[in-house]
C-alpha cells in the first residue's frame, strides 16, 4: 500500500524506525522533540507498510508519546484508522480505548466499546484487558462488576499476572458471595511473578484467614514485598498487623505511618482509622481527642460517611471540638441521608429531646421515624431506643410485644439500656411470659455496665424480693448508684427511705429534696410524693430542702437524667 507523505506520517515512519534501532536519526542542535520531527521529515520521504505494520506503528507512537502527547496521539490515530481497512485487532483495541476516553477524538463510549469487542472477538486478549480495566475503574465507562470479571477472566487465562490479581480482587472483595479460595488460587502465581496487587491480596487473605489458613508471618512477608508499590491491601495489612500486634508488640505509631500513605494515595478511610487510634489511645499512642477530631473532619470533608457520623457526635458532645449543635446536626443529617445507622439514631434523639439552639422542638413522630430507621438498619442502640418508644407509646402506638422484640434483640447485642428494659418486661410479664429470675439476670448484666435504669430496676427487685431474696440494704445501695447514674425514679425511692426512716435516719427536708429532684425530671411517683410531703414540712424545712436540692444537682451534673 502506497502511503502519502504527510508530515504526520513521515514522523511516524521515523519514530518507528528510530525505536526499532534504539536511536533517532537527528542532527545536533535540532531543537528538542519538534526539531527532531522536522529533521526526520527531511530524511524520510515515503514508505510502504503492510496493514500489520501500520497498526504496530500507531501502537509504538501511542506508547511513546514523549513531550508532545497531543501530536503523537493524533499521529497514532491516523495510523490506526488506516489499519482498520483490514480490521487490525491492535488498531481496534487502541482506537476503542481512544474513543472511550476521548483521546484525540470526540468521546464516543458506544463506538469505543464496539471496537474493543471486535478486537476481543478476533482473539486479541489485550482488548479484553482494556475493557476489564474500563469497567473496573468506572471512570469513562460505568462500573460493572460482571463485565469486569468476564473480561479479566479472558486475560487471566492467558497468564496475565495483572489480570489474575485484579480478578482475584473482584472475587474476594467485590462479589456478593466472595470466593476467597478462587481468589487465592489466582493471586498466588501472580504474586510470585512480582505483581504488587496480587502480593497485597495474598497478605490480606493470609491475615484474615480467608481462602487459606491464617498465617500472620506469610501476610507480613507478602505485604512487605508489595510495600514499595504502595499497594493498598499491603498497606492495610501492615497497619492492622502493627496495630493489633499479632504475636509481636503492638505499635500504633507504625500503623499510623501506613495509614498516612494510604490517605496520601487517596484513601480517606485511612483518616478514619487514624482518628480512631487517637480517640481511644491505642498501642502506645496517647489519647488525643483534638487530633482525632481533625482526622475525622478531614475524612468527613472527603465524603466518608463514617467520619461524618463521628465528627457529628464530637460536635454534639463537645468532644475534641467546641460543642456546636448546628455543626452536629449538619454532619449527622448528611450521614443519616446516606443511611449511616448511628448517625440516623443520633438524629432521632435530637428530635426526641429537641434542640432549642436550632429552634427544633421535641417531635416524637420525627424521632420515631429516624430511630426506627436506624434500628432496622441494624444499630443495636437504636433497637433499645425503639423498644422504649414502643413501651411508652412515643411517636408510635404503644406495643409491649414489639417493645419486647426490640429490647431482646438489643440486649443480645450487649446494649445495657436494652438489657434493662428486657429485664423489667420479664419480671413484670409485660409483652412476654413472666420470668423474674431471667429478668434479674438481664438487670444484673445492665447494672454491671453502669446502666442507670438497670440499677434502678434491680434495686426495685431487691426491695420487693422479686426474682431475688428481699434485701433492703442492697436495694438502697442500688438506688444510690442508679441516682448518681441519672435515674430519676431512684431519687423518688431514696426520698421514701428518708421520709420513713428506712436505712437512713428520718430526714424530711432530704426526702423532699429527692422527691423534688425526681418530679423535676418527669417522675410521676416523685411528683405525688412531693405534693403529699409539702403539706407536712415547715417553711424552715422547705428552705433546707432547697439547699439539699442544689447538692443533688451538683452530684448529677454532667449526667443525663432519665
């Protein structure tokens, strides 16, 4: 085939010749890449190329674009288009890629995919690899797990280590039903050939014991091999090994180094992990809530939902940052909109209690909407909240049977408030068969975790001898602990002890103060007892009671009163 001697084609002939021989035929002082091309155009006037040679020419120019990529892309495209006359798979592959990505042509994904499919059908395995990567990356073509897997399987069967590694990754970490054994089989030969992604995946599989028996030393060895390439699976495996120890001294400082590399490479989830380390003070790193907040905020700004929840809670509680209910609401709402369970629960609690600074009045219906949603998303604490709302009929029709169902689920997850309510329901036979002994067991579990309600209900059980031998002294001790933990009903019980001289000397002013405290926090028993006692005490005793009430407020300052 006779080829016209256009400037672009002359360039291409020269480049191919130069690449083949390892040097360019250029004169000294030729003025860089453009000067070399000008000199080459004077030295080569025409050439005769087969179709295969045309495609190979385009490929070499495409892969060696140098300092003037636009000119090289245009030239390679011309060669590929000429090679289409014989349906060259190489030309179809490269032109397909160029159309999918809009390189030197108007972007046309449909046309590009069609070309790549034609090249693949002709047996050109590289086209399958190109398609697999496009579907895997999800940038210029929509992310498509099935198509990525199907195309990686083609080039993986051809022995391509890159394809084997990425197919292993998809099967292990992106499949609805992961196939860790197959992933290991694919990753092992690829890793041994030096493919970093495969080495990182092997490290992860060995560390987690998925697809192979757990072997921390093997995990460490493979992760270190992939470390120079900064493979994310290798970095994460190393971070976990150093953070958790796994037979060696834990070193969170070293773990942070690996997480920082991950974050530098665009993995903002790593900032969440660093935030956790500083929030909890782990493995040699001192707790630093301010630093934790900085990392959470950085990750939240990058759109990491878990971080949005964490920084929202920090702002809500004034932990690591100044208390800011507006910022708390903004971040929690953002996370809740992404169905983050804990954020959804906290948003429900804000509506339950109201936020005066944001002009949000208590709204049981909105509170129920978010808390029920969080519970259904699997948040155990939200299940406890939902149980209490069912039990009290807040925002939803009262249903003790539903209260029992949610309380039971929450209790089994170890949530103390769920255990406390479950214990109460079992002792009283509310919404379920009566079982005082089992109820007391749940109350003890809740009390051991410091649950104010659990302590209070357990105190009532000992006071009345339900499910346990009657023990007034034990009951009084439990009521005192419950009161200090924030249980207003226990304050009413303590008031009765002082009014009638049980366990304490009779002290009417102190009894009135306890009743008053309980009544101010919604206790109906406290309200009734305060009203009755008010008729019995003198003005001097009432004044004394007011002073004691201030003492009780001080004792419970910083505690949420139920």
